[in-house]
C-alpha cells in the first residue's frame, strides 16, 4: 500500500480542499469532510493510507 501526505488548504461547508505535500503539486483534491477525521483545521497535515485519512501530530 502506498502512503500520501496532504495539507488542508481550505474548508468549505461539508468539503475540504487538500494539497499533496509529499510531492511538488499545486493541484487540490476536494474531499467530503465525512471521510476526514474529526478536528481538522486549515493548515493541518493528514496521512492517507489504506483508504483512510489520519490526522498527523503537529
């Protein structure tokens, strides 16, 4: 399984825009907040592995 790392760029209602931080990228990924862990905020870092997002320690 691969692992990807994201930063929450913005939160808009029931969706959040994520940007990959493990590779150079300006593309944003729109993800439903129901799929993300509780307590996310703009600027937090997430790890995506095995079809789950996990909030990383800051």
